[in-house]
C-alpha cells in the first residue's frame, strides 16, 4: 500500500511536470513597441524575444516600422482578438489605449508596460528607466559644464507623454535651481523638429549654451544643426538613451554626454513580469532602472 501511494504521488508529480512544460510551450505573448526603426527599441525587442525563447514561450512582435499610435492600438486589438496569454506595450502615445485595455481586462489578458507608464488599472507592471532621476543627473552635468552662464534649450517628446515629461522635468529642475533660463519645445520625438528647433533658437537666442534632447537621435540632430551654424564648439549637448551613434559622437567630441538606458534589462524583465502575472504570481508594480551618465571620460567603456 505504501508503495502504491508513493507510486501514485510520483506519477502525479510527473504529470504536473509534463503539464508545466506544455504550459510554458503553449504560452503566447504579444509585444508592440515604439517602432522597429529606433536603435533603443530594437534592443528592447531583441532582449524580450530572447527571454521569451529561453522560457519556451512564443513571442509575437507586432511593432510597426515607425511610431504610429493608431497602428499600435490596432496591433493591441489584434493581439486581444488572437487570444494571446499576455501583452507587453512600449507605447507611442500612452493615452491611446483605454478601450483596448478595457477589452483586455474583460478577457483576462494581462498587460505589462515597458519604458513608458500607461494610466490604466489593468496595466499590472511597468519596467522603465527612472527617467526623472536620470534626467536630474543630466541636468546636474549641464549645470556643472555651464559654470553659471547661459540658457538651456530642451527638445521634448510628445505633449503629456509620461517618459518625455519626466526627462524634461529632471533637467528643468536642476537648471532652474542653478539660475539658468530654460526654454522648452515639444518635438514629438521627431529628429527633423529637433534640427529645425535647434537652428531657429540658436539663430535667435545667442544666450543658449546647452541643449538637452529627451531622445538620442534628437541630440544628433542638434549636433548637426549646431555644426551647420558653426556653433558646436560653444555648446553643451546632452541626449538620452545611450545609442551607439551617439556614443561615437561623444567619443569624437561632438556630443557632450548622454544618459544610457539599460534596454536589455527592460526587455528581459518585462517578459519575466508578464509571465509571472500569467501564472498567477506577484510581479512588482514598478521596476525602476538606473540611468548611467556617459561622457567623453567613460564612453570607451560602453563601446
């Protein structure tokens, strides 16, 4: 009798193990990021896909080739209709999903946000850089480099965008506390806008001595505009992301600094948190990841 009980328990445990393996292999998660033409987001998607593969989970990347909030909402709706087990969103416009997230909630499909917070009760976890603190580091660096003189031009993201606002506020608070005038311009994360805005303000306001772009490609656009005007040598230009092209610009003395985001960790932990939620386990509501200041002094360590 004892043998039979032991055998039964062993058989049950084996069945559970087989079921768990099948469960992992049967899971499907959808991912829709900001775009496939952005170096930072390519890194997030690559890391997320790699983690899903390591866990034996099907990873469906539904990211549009360029930033398009309507296309992203459509991707989310299609993922819900497909009946996926969970969804990760790296939002283009974090205000665009209410009805879709209501639908996901009604169907019991958990959602995790990466990089940018989404104000909806069904979003269970957010994995992102601590943007306010990281931008504060950038702001302190700018203040130190300016030595008490000059105005600061901030090239921002989209109006009302949680990530862009935090990056703006971190630099703005540090600069204003040090007595610098701050000029803020919304650029909707568009490089052409960053170039045009930099050109216009450098021509009309000679007091501008520093430029902060809330995204790295915008910083490169600011570098190009400043070079075209012959003013690059007199400017402090700081970006945000830690993209490879910007690291080259820093090493060549064109861009002053950037804040590196750990997009690999963001991709991995967003998948891990989503899988935990799917399996009924706890996941942190927010995972804040530190940003790293990269300048000419340490850029070689990141190339």
